[in-house]
């Protein structure tokens, strides 16, 4: 796949994975710090914690976690490390210009999103 994106963060070689795909207006859900959404709400774990060792590969560490359903995002909000934080759920609608996604991890509703700089944070809808 030819990735002609300017990524929001530096990515390692062979990242995103070949099987990652473009969306055409699909909605996903992300836990964010508050309303309105800001740039730091869409930082990868690697950008937030540059020296931390993660239990996923570097490509996934540099993606943004989103969920295919609001119900799943709400369930995550009730668990550590999000519990007792003032997190809100944002709906993000992802178009081809916004980057690539791939279902990752054990939860079938969890997706990794490699965000392009073209995504406009102000388009995130707080629910």
C-alpha cells in the first residue's frame, strides 16, 4: 500500500502495518481529557511516555487507541487508569485523509489509528 501521509508523529519503518486500511467516514470513540478536545488528547503512548517500555511493538506504541463502539469506550472509562479521572468520550469520524486504522489487541472493538496531520482535532465530537 502506498502511504502518502504526513504523520502526526514519527513512525518506525514498516509502520503502519501493510494490513492497516483507510476509513471512509467511519466513527470511532476515544477517551480524552476534556471538552473541547486538544492536540494532546490525540498523542500516542510513545509521545506521552518517551522512555517507557510497552508490551506492544513500537508501531502500536506510536498509534492512537480508538474503539469501534461508544459502549466499549464507556466501559474503559470505568477501569484503571481512567477511573476517577475526568475523562470524556469523543467521537472521531475518520476519512481517508486522516490516516490508517487496524483492529489490534485482544478486544475486537479496539483499533490502532495512525493519525495523519490532516485530521482536524476540532472535528472531534464530545459525547
